[in-house]
C-alpha cells in the first residue's frame, strides 16, 4: 500500500447456525435438499402466519457473545429490515437493529512478529437468511427458497482493522470460535460463513474517515485478503488522480481478480427499520446466561496456553494443535495413551495431518484411532521398534485398522537391541568394506553414514540406531 495512506477496515461476518430447524418455523435447515422443499407458509411469508423464535438460536448467539467478551443485553428486540428482492418472499427480513443480543466485545488477533492486536466487536445480532437467486442457467434467473429463514448471527466489527492480512487473521479467529463452539460449520464455499468488508482509505494522520465502499462475495480467507488489497489500491489510485471515491457496493470476482460495482451503498435509513410486531421483546435472565457460560468448551487461546504449560509443548506446536477443536481433541486422546507429549505432537502435526490434508477429510474421520497412535509412540520410546519401522507400519495401520503391536508381531519387526548381536553385524560390515574403512580413518567422516546404512540394511531396519552408532564408533576407533 502507498505509504502516504492508511486503510480503515471493518468486517461484517454472517455465520449460519447449526440448528436443525429454521429461526422462526419448523422447516429443516439441511443443506443440499431439492430446491424449494425446506419451506412452509411461515418462511414463505404467507398472509396471517406468525413467527415463533427458535430458543437454540438465542443460546448459540449468547455463546458467541460470551466467547467474544461481549455484553449480553438482557432485553433484546427484533426489527423488520425492508427491501425488495426476488429471494426475499416477505419483502422484509426479520433482523435486529436498535437492541441486538450482544454488544461491545473484542477478540485478539496475531499480527506477525509475535505481536497481537485487539479488534473490537460492535455488535452480534440474530436474523433470518434470505433465499438464493441462481443466475447461471442461461438467461433465466431461478429462486431457491430453502435457505429462507435459516438462522444467522451477524458479527460486526469496529473499523479497527488496518490491512488485508489483519482482516484475514480476524476472519480466521471468528471461524475458529464458531467451529470450537459447534454453532457453525464455517464452510465458506457453501456460504455458511460469509464476509462483507467495509473499506476506506485516508491520508496518514488524518482523523476523518474516507468514503467507504462495501465488498461482497468473498468465499475464502485468501479471497478476503485479495479483495481488500484490490479495493485499497483502487481507492488510492482514484484519490491520487484527484477523483472522489463513490460510496457503493462491489462484488469480488475471484477469477478476474477485481471487484465490480453492484449498486450504491445502503445506509440504515434505506431499509426503513421498524419493530417486528409479531415477536415479543426477548428477555434474557441471569440464569440463562450462567447456564450457557457453564456449557462453553475450553476456547482456543486458553487451550493453547494450557498445552504449553501442561504438556511442555513449544508455542508453535500448541498453536497448530489447537487451531481446530477436532485436532486438539484427537491429540488429547492420543496422550491419554502415552506421556511422550512432544513425539505425539510431531506425529499429529506431521504424518496424521499429511494424510488428512491429502484425503481432504476431517481428523475425526482419520482411520487410526488415538489409542493405536498412542501405542505406536510408546513402542518407539520403549525401543521396541525404530522410528523408521514406525513410518513403515503406519500406512498399514491406516489401511487395516490393526494395532501397531499386532503388525509388529505378525511381521517380526521388533527392534534388535542385543549388543552382542549388533557387534557381530557391525564387524561383518566393516570387514566387507575395507576401502570405506580407510576413507573414514583418513578423515572422511561422511562415510560413517554409509556404515549405518549397511547395518540397517543387514538388519532390515530393525537395529536400534543409537546402539548402531555407538558400536560403529567404538569399532572404527580401534
């Protein structure tokens, strides 16, 4: 970004809640059902119907509010947000305006070089989703109303974000929290986590905000960064050319790598908000909040700190392991079977993560049970098998579901730790390779690795590497 300007960014994140039914009716929220089958007179806005609030939506909203250090408003009301679009059958959306369920919170994000930054949360409010317009079927636009009435929370940040990288870090934090809480699956491609960015630029040291634009249609963390970077540069170019930034809404086109104008930017008065007459005010008492607070899982920042203190893990390991709740859960199930925490961390972050990423599955679907992985780690640490043998039997554990002990026994892979047996093999290797022995004695230390390899080949990888090194050095020094 041009050094003479600074960006001011706020994000509006919509999280689709993992309830079985919609926010104001009993229709299913299941994704992927045939178009216009998850509908009823209530979510279709038929005359005379009355909405009934889904209590689970309030529970989930309070959970997110507590996780982001918000004040939970004891009295909260719904409002009608009026606008006209084909996928909004009532001609208005039930949302919250003046009294949202949560306000005035914050999250902390990492900004690089070990530093953190607090991003304030302005509000979290409940609302119903609109339907979906399908524009890619020739010249016809079709409407699927399955999504109409699906419950959302909108998390609105203050304009505390200063760069595309910070925006991505903030969105990842929100993703991490909603998935840890189990209130949203966080799938950006399917639209269950959506992000709009309000962006403006201004000369450095200027107090007044510049004219802001809103960028929509960003369906990945990477696209959020790209779209915001594009819009910042676009606004700076306009100002540098002596022009004025227009207040408008833009759509991000990931394929073209640019944002295109969609419409003029709306303000609150454009929606003519007024209180929803069919829903009574929501009263949230202290017992309700206390009960939810007790049910909250351990949140990622606290869990990361505990992993460092309780298991002695480096900060990097703790951060990777607690990035997703399922991974942290799997790791703790592994170490219930073994006390070798660092080795367990290496396996979960390495071989396990590699397989999960390659197969594009959740770690909960990983075929090796935590019990079996813990047993494998114990076999390595107890010198029953070498690390090399462990790597060889790991794919078979994945393929067959067998325990490592079974495989080791079936294939006779127990590590050779008998000193006299290894001494005999080492002497034979040295006798068969006199030229290399002379090279080693003349100062070519690299030849030592050759001898280790020969011994491991003779033992089919079963020799204890530490003992092999000790015996080789003793014999070569004679």
